[in-house]
């Protein structure tokens, strides 16, 4: 499992001396101390391992400001400018004392994200890493209004996020990792492997970036972008907490998609109840095949997780959370979209508290899979309905602008 976001390293990186902590820093609770980027000694900022400010709640920001020798209301101002105004630089937060902003801009950055202490990109703006904002590398707009962004992290990696408008609804598809280790054959992201998991601020920043790019408030978030969310569970759950607490979203507006990681679903259910108090987001499990043999052909890592065990873990998740599971099924022309596949899928899910979301394949250059015909999609849907399976068909969006996950990053990143 990916390193837990927001946990300070117990050791200083090479070449950085340990910083004495001020009384105010020592007074922070455990969570506040873990998030403190600096402490003040004799009025000078001292470097400590940190998690950037984006992702922190108002109480944590108040404690952080107090640890810097500032009044607590400065934390409330930071919260407003981060989440409501979308500040991208310290300089933009004009309500903060100029001298303090300048000191914070000079603060050395030690940690860029989980699993890395690598150097920052040369074009990183002063203070950007402290706030936790990414830099826009490229924007791609489709004719249907879909907006795909390629964002640069402070350590020079790139991630994708997509804004998908539909009437009054704006859904943000966010990434949870840089790349992916699951190697699904039909997905462009997996072709490049996994580089690292994203930190909380890098996940939340995607929602803010889409809001800024499209000039409207997102209504829904789906963890269906780059990466496997259940290999970065703690950061994903903390990001969900932030989206609900600080951006005013509801858990029911959030979906977490997984291709299936052994022994994680019951743990996810328990951690969700412990971390969020209740589990109301939608869990979407990517099946893509009605049997183990075909599933392994499409998802090589599935050999370690038999489909029967996956479904049993889904039942445990339902029992623990009381929430039904949604199953995603990408239809590949002539591969898994035939009537016999629909019949087998209906039999597999018989008696299950679930919903099936059918998705027509978006072609990628690296594979020869074909997009199914509209008639094949409708025949598959009808076959499931006749067998009393709750089913919907996801509308394809952004087909003219690198629609499939990972395509834009592989082309430009």
C-alpha cells in the first residue's frame, strides 16, 4: 500500500539539519504537528518535513499559523483563500502580512510528495509548494465541453484530471497516482507503469484546477483517473474528507473506482467508517469480464485475485457499510460484448446488491481493441435488464480530445 499521505518522516533528509521546535509548535496536537511545514526559532523559519497546506482544515490551519507566531485568524484567512478563492501563490494572498509572506516564500522545501524527496522542478514558483498547488501544463477542450487538464507536480511529474459537464452537473475525474501498476491492457495509463502515489494536496488540487479552468463549482468527483485508489487508500480517504469538509461536497457525490486489490475492500470499509464516520461514497468495482479467464487476459494482475474472491470481498464491504456496490464493465468490440457475456455476467451477480455501469471502450494507440457498435451496447444492456440486473450506460465524452485515461499524459507528458 502506498505511503500514508500527511505523515512526517522521522528522519531529516540528507544535508538538512534538524530544526529546533518552538513552544507553539510543541503545543500542536499530533495531527497539527505532522502537518507543520515550519517552526519558528528566534523569529526565523526552520525547515521540517511537511505536508503542504492544501488539504488541511480550518482548525489545522489555525494551529499552523499560531505555530508560525501569527494569530489564529490568519489560519482562517488561509483557509478562505485556499478553498474559496483558489489562491495559487502566497503573493496572491494579499491579506497576509507582506513580511510573513516573504519569509514563507524563502522556506526550503524538503518533501515533494509521498515516496519522493527528489528535487523540485526548476520552474516551481516560490511558495507554490507550500500551498500545494500544481502548475497547468496543457488544457484540451472537446466539442462536447469536456475539459482535460495536464498538471505538473512540484517534483516535475505530470497527472491528468478531467472536467465533464452535463447540464447543471460538473463531474471531476481525478487521479490518485502518477501512472498505474495494474497494467490493464485497454488503459493508456498502465502502459507507463507506476511512478508514485499522489499526496492529499495533489488530489484536492485537481478539483480546484478544474473549477478554475471551467469557471464553475464541481458537483461530483470520481476517482477514475490515473492510478489505483486502493493502493493509496489513506490519501484518498483524507482527500474525500477535505472535499466534504472544506469544499462543501457530500460523500454521495463522490465515487471511488477500483480494479480490485486483494484483501483491501473489507479494510477500506472499516477505515472509511473510522476516518469519515460513515461510508456514503459509491464504490465502483471494475469487472470488465464475467469470468476469471477473460478477466486475466484483460487485466494481467487479476491472476492474483480470483473473481470469486473479489465478489466475496464486495459482499463483506456491503455488509460492513450498508452501501451497495457498483460494477463497471468496459465493452470491447467482439471481445466481451456478446450476449453470452451478458448472460454470464447476470449469473455472476445474481442475488448481489449491485448496479452495473456499462462503458463503451475509448480506443488507445497501443492496443487494437475496437469500440463496440451502439447496437451491441444496447443488446448487452437489454440482456442484463431481462435478467433483472440494474444497469446504466455511461455516455462517452471527449472522444475528439484524448478521451481515454492516460492518453494526454503519454502524448505530452
